C-alpha cells in the first residue's frame, strides 16, 4: 500500500515537472520572439539568409556534447558568463545575428541542456518558415512538406532507407535532395533534410510537426482529412468553413486519399478525430446490439 508520504512526494514531483514544463515553454516563447525580431528586423542580408542554417549548426553541436549543453545552460553560472561562452565558442563561426540569438537563449533558464537544444531547433525551423512567409511561398512549402511526409509513409522502402542509421545523415539528406530536386521550394528541401536528424520521432512525424509550425505561422490549424476519393472544390470549401467555425480560426485542410475509408470522411483536427465514414457508422450500429 502506498503511504501518504509517498503519495504526496509523487504529487510534488508532478507539480515540479509541470512547473518545469511551463518554465521551458515560457523561455521557448521568449526565444521565439528573439528569432522573429532577428528575421523581421533589419539584420544584414547575409545574416538573415543564414539564420536557420546557423541555428541548426549550433543545435548539432549541442546534440553532440553533453558537457557543452550543461555548460551553456548551467543555472549556477552567471548569465553574462553563459553569453560570453556562446560568443567564444560560436563567434565568427556563425553570423552575428545567430550568435546573439543563441547567447540570449543561453542566458535564459532551462530545465536542462536538451530542452534548450530542442527549443533552439524549433526556432531554427520557424526562422526558415518566416523567411518563406516573407518570400510569399509559405503555403506552397506547407503543402509540399505534408505531401512528402505522406509519400514517405506510404513507401516502406523509402521510409526504411531514411530511418537507416547505418547510412550517414549526409547520405540520407543527399537522397532527399535527389528526390525533391528543383520540384520543391528551398524551404521544403531544407526542412525535409533536417527531418532526417529526428531525435525520437519518425521522419514523417517530424515533418508533420514542421507542417503544424507552418500553419501556426499563418495563424491556422491543420486538419488531416482522409477520404476514399478526392473531395470536390465545393466539398472542400464547405468542410473547411465548418471546421474553421469549430476551431475558432482558419483551418488548413490536408487531404489524404485512403482506400480503407469506406465512404464519408475521417477528420483529424489536433487531438480530435471526427469519424463520418460508413465503416465507423456500421461499427457504432453493431455496438448497439452487443
């Protein structure tokens, strides 16, 4: 039987974990603000063009060294010392704008070095997406990323090849460049290649996370619509309007043709799943007689 002390200790651990998560989320937003300022401000054109790549390079360096992650995020080290450490390590190797973003981020409080690396990677992705938005092709990149994720998921050989840790990251990224070539936007190629380094999620799930960030950049949410046959323009318009009312903001429809969907439509909106398929209705009917 669990003692009251153990129960309270477990509850306290849960509270602390939640507090750490909130703190990390708060710092993540603070870091996002700095990235937005860096991209939307007036940095040198060269700095702006390389910001995402520079931040990804720092993330790779952090991922490769536990000692480095600890040193940069150690809360017992004065903020200015952490800033100086970043400048000493990366100054001259990445742009001044990127170094400033990393130094400011290092000065924040993080639950751990890995949390900082993960937050920095999200901001690198957002920097790439913001640049695409400024260039007017964010919507195109969002659609391309989603389609490529579906292509990988539906092709076991390609999926396994991209997940094969026996091949180097560079080799797998070269494969993606060969597949996409000049048929996709630069942002799509860059982020698809970045997804190869996915830490804990699959390649396709990592790209789907990028798609979500792209939708957020446009103040939209993504709804994945699974149908047996393609929707007509009228059906897409009506469904999009209905889901937008439900979500309280614009919804971006990503359509997936799935032969296993027997009539109707299956909609995944965030954590919600709406089943309007014949198969789902038959299953519900059967349960009435169980």
